[in-house]
């Protein structure tokens, strides 16, 4: 999917509402969707679909010096992303999950470059039940990034996301985002707080 040939402009808002089953289908097909998290609405895609990752980078106007946070359903999915030498650090991270704390680990070598920065990857287990189910049913890690354009406030509801992103995303899972502030980010190796 590219920004030029994504979802048709002619679709109505009702066409954009996704059930959990439809959302999973789109994730596995390499599409981008919007969904509620414990902080804000997120835009996401399958973490292993490199074309979708590149489209999401374009949509967010992100340069190569900023990676994405990845949601996982459980520590088993996290292990797919974390270098074996860093797996011991999952014990500490798991104490804060599910919840709005993102941990940065040494990444496995085979991951798409859009997921990593300086050989590291940022991971969390969401506390939002819809985001949790999405990861579990899709069976894959899912990228999450706030539903906003560069330097703009994250959009707070499905209607505003539809108006801003309808040419570029496959649909929206309606639901109430949580009231948490953006996730705290901690380096798993050093316990340094990178964002509070």
C-alpha cells in the first residue's frame, strides 16, 4: 500500500468501522488501521510487513532517526523481537505490563530497519483490551504510533481520524482510548528513563 493508492476517498465513515475480525484481516494483509490504546488512538500495522512500515513512515512524515513502538500480546511475542542476550531483561519489564510503560531492548538482527534504532527496539504490552485482543488474534507484533500528523496533537476520536486519514488507512476500530499520558520509556539494559 502506498500513499498514492490507498483507500478510496469515496468511502463513508460507516465503511471505515472495523470489527476485531476485520481489523485482524487487515493487519495480516499488510494494511494500516487505527485502534484505541490506553493512551490515545494509534495507527498500526503488522510489524513484519516492511511495505506497511514504510507507508506508515511516510504518513507520519518520520525520518530514519526515529523508530516505532511495537505492541505485543505477551512475552512470547516479545521474544521474537528481542536479542537472546537481552531476554533476561523481560523479567523486569513484565512487572510493568500490561500498561503504559515501553521498554527498549537490544533487537534481533533480522528485523525490518523501520522497527529499530541503533540496534534497539521499543516494546510494550498494552493495557487496552482492544489493543491486547488485536495483537493476540493477529498472532504478530503490531506497530503503534499516535494518530496524528507531524507536530500536531493526537486525534481524540474516530470521526476526526476518519477525516484526516481516510485516503491512507483501511479502517478504524471504534472504542474509548484510555486516559493515560504517553507511555514512559525505559532502557531495559540500564534502567535509564528515556521519557517520563
